[in-house]
């Protein structure tokens, strides 16, 4: 991770962004981080949107606090607490590979009369 003071940035931010590889560049002002230039090559839009969403961050912090306090469940305990009582929603299941449709050729017969 590189740190650049905004007052000492000598190039446009677009050039710093173009030079990113797998490194985060933190921009500071008065020794406080004010922004970051982050490579997004391996990041999907949903992760990016959630990473700064206040409600999601509250959920993460609440979960971390529960974990620190030892309030966790094992996978087996979760299965017992939430048994699969109904069949899964098929719309949420991955699509199966479809077999190509077989087409039959029909021969045309001329009727002679």
C-alpha cells in the first residue's frame, strides 16, 4: 500500500490509477486518510456497492461482536435450527445444461389424384 499526501501529489489522479497493479494508493491530508485508489480488476459491482453501505457495515460489525462474544452456531446447529422443510426454490437454482433439441425432417409427399 502506498500513501500519497494530496499536497504533494505531482500527477493527475488518473495517472496514479493507471499505474495500479495490485496495490492500493491511500491519499492523505493532514496525516488522515481521505480517499483511496483501489484496483477493481477482481471486484464485482455488488461487493463494491456493499463495501460502503452503512446498513451492511452495521450488520458486519454486529456479527463480529457476536463472534467475539462466542455467540456462534456450528453448521450442524444451523441445520437443526433451520431444517429444510420445503423444496428449494427452483428459480434460485443454477440452470441445468440443456440438451439440444432434436428436429425431425418431414418428407413432403405429393398427393397424386
